[in-house]
């Protein structure tokens, strides 16, 4: 039987493990040395119930300790005492810390506090010594210079962070592969480490991955990961609320990124509409950010100039490249989510006035880089959604002009057909007959994805105007799409085609329905991490049944089934 607690005032982790705690603040040295979560000294955690939850946390901590490198604790503590003060290399130009000689660099180092500024002994995460203002730093050679802050991340949080970076983020954007000249995905990690809510959102996602996607871990570790997930989610939300009260402009871009990640998190983990408030908040921040000079969201002058003048970012220092790449990615992602959500909800896009201003011909703001489809096609889908939303509003007020709609529909139909026969489709021979197309070569992913979204646009336009009546008019479109899906589309490209697959499936012929049953009920589309995708096939089955049994069933009936769903 275990002995009594060594200290009634120690951290909750040491009290759970019945170990002597040095009661260090904000985190005790013993927990830090073992890379386990220090639960601090606040109110008793709700998992300490003398039951299964407490046992699960204890077993999870034991497993972490067992797999942590077995360096001597005394050596670790000694090293921490020697390195207690952060060593900062002097500015090579001998410029005082209070002045600025490098624009973005000085702003980021001195105006943006890292996410380690927890303010609570229970919050864990990145640790950094904050009070170093009165320290005299020894002179160092330039090649020995260290960053302005040194982070120490517990091993368990490092694992969660890598789950997010390596596994969850690619699931969100399977075709996002920026070039090395643009810095790749290098903007993401420093942003996560610099913005506290985003850091804990990433850890929340990582803990979710551990509970769902790692079948070999023990049940106790799974329960412990669920508790960690809840803890980090709570810290993330509290940090966002604190930001709302004490707004810091140099962190707003990171805050927008956090809200976008929460949208994906709620979508992936839930089965309802809990993602929608986050997306609305992100769109509101988009509007406010684009109505000003971009200074309000923390962009330095050089970054704002690059964005306003639409310059490439390969010729600038890394700090500017990171900031511009972050802005273009996050705000482009919001436009994409705005269009996608409006299609499924039957409303006009909230950001419609900004679409054509943000995404222009030959612009360096490219939705194609984010989700694979060429920009003009995505913006076309947004305009189609706007037509349907405006049609619904006008019908309610008896102000709907059928002749005007017919003209717009005719123009858009021609635009879609031009897209199907020109530009991106040079490698496809499309005959005017209702036969399957012939393919000269295998298509590259952007061309294939764009082609599938064009077919989706054609089907969407038909559904908006005629519902599920006269589907014979879509025979050529569906035949071409099915041929491409069966002969040109690799399995690993399917996650980028969820929305087109759904629309093609809505009008599927009887002989094609089994294809969609198979695609939506097996990997890679059926993924335990993406719970929202499990709703797609039942909705399709419902649509197939209603279009066969309900006279006049149209797109408004589909919207009733899909308004809480994002097809990604």
C-alpha cells in the first residue's frame, strides 16, 4: 500500500503520484523534468474523483514517464537552475531593444508575447522565463547568437503538436503544398508557438487524434487523452475570451487562424452545427480586417504593401514571407469556407462583395493553392449560391424577376461550358454527343479537380433552376464525370472532391449509385477522425428516395438535409 502524501500543498500531479513536490511556480521541477503535465495548485481537478477517471490519468502519466528518456532528475534540475535566465544575443547593429531597425523582426520579438504567458498555474504548455528585464547579457559572437526566447515544451505536448502538424492539418487541406520558395508550410509552426489560443487549439486537435486514430494505445491512455483534450480546449476558449477583452493587434492574425481551426475541430468531432458560430466569427474578422489598412490585424508596413500591390513573396526576408503567407492562406481559406457553407445552407455568401476583390486574375491570392480548384470556378460557385439565396429572399417578398434570372442562368451556363472546353481541359477531347469523353493523357490534380468542380457547377445550376426534373439534360455531364472518376481519379485525390462527389451523387443514375455507396462508406473518405463525413451517404440515400417518390422535389429539399454540413 502506498504511503501518505508527502505534501498537502504540492501540485496535483505530484499529489496524485504521491511524490515530494518542490512547489515551483508556475510548474514544479519534478513534473517538468519528467515531461509530464503539471496540473498546478489551483482548485482540485474534476477528474480527481477517486474513481475511473483518476485512475486513467494516473496510468497515462505512468506511461509517459516510462517512455520518457531516463536522464537523471538531479542533472535536469541543475541544468534548469543554470539556464533559468533566457540568454538573448545582442543586436548586431547595437540598436537598443526599444528601437526598431528591422520592421517585422523587432515587432514580432518585442510586441507579441508568446503563448507561454498563461497566467494560470494549471494551464501548462510552453514555458518561458518572463522576468529577464534586469539581466545583463554577456557578449556573444554572431554565430553563437540564440533566438530572443528559448522554449521548453513537455514531451507529451510535443507529441500532440506533431499530430496536429503532420496528421490533422493535411487532412484539412490535402492539396495544400506550397513551394519551398514561398516557405512551404513554415509559417504554421512559429504562428502556433507564438499565439497561445492557437497553440492549445493545436494540442486539442492532437489529443483528439490520439483518442481516435491510435487503436493500439490502452484504454486508460485513451481516457487520459480525452481529459487532456478537454483541458486544452478550455484553455483555448479562455484565451480567446481574454483576447476579446484585451485586444493586441500583433496577435489578431493568429487569432483568426485559431477561429478557423476551431471551425474544423467542431466540424470533425461533432454531428451538428457547432462549427457555424466559429465560421461566422471568422467571417466577421475577415470583414473588419479588409475594411481597414490591414494594420488593425497586426501586419507590418512591408507586409501590407506586398498584399496591397499583390507582389510575390519569394524576394523578402523570412519574417515578412511568413506573415504574408499566413494572411493569404487564412483569408483565402475563409473565402472557400464561406462559399462552401453558403451552397449547403441555401444562402448567399456572407463575403460575396469581397470575393472578386480578393481573388483576381493573375493574383497571388490563389484558392487553387489551398484547395486545388482554379479560382474562377470557385468564385462561380459563390455567384450561383448568391443567385439561389437572392431568389429565396425575392420570392418571399414577391419581387422575383424570372426574366432576369433566365438571363443570368444563360450567361452562367455558357461560362461553365467555356470552362469545360477550354484552358484547363486541353488534354480532354469532349465530343458534342452524349458519349463518354476520351482522355489523351492523365490529368494533373489541379486540372482534374477543377474539371470535377465545373461538373458540380453544371449540376448545381440545373438543380437551382429545375430541381430534379429533366435529369436527362444532365446525361452528358454525369457520363463525363463518372468516366473521370472511374478512370482518372486516384484514391488519394478523393478527399479533395467531397463536394463534387456529393453533387454528382445527387443526380446519379441507378447504375452509378453503388459507386457512391462504396466511395462514401470506405477509406479514405470514411475516416474515424472526420465524423461529419459519416452523414453524407445517409443524406444521399434520402435524396435518392425523395427524388423518386416526391413530385417536384428540388434543391430546397436538399438544403433542409445539408444546411448543417460542410462538404470537406
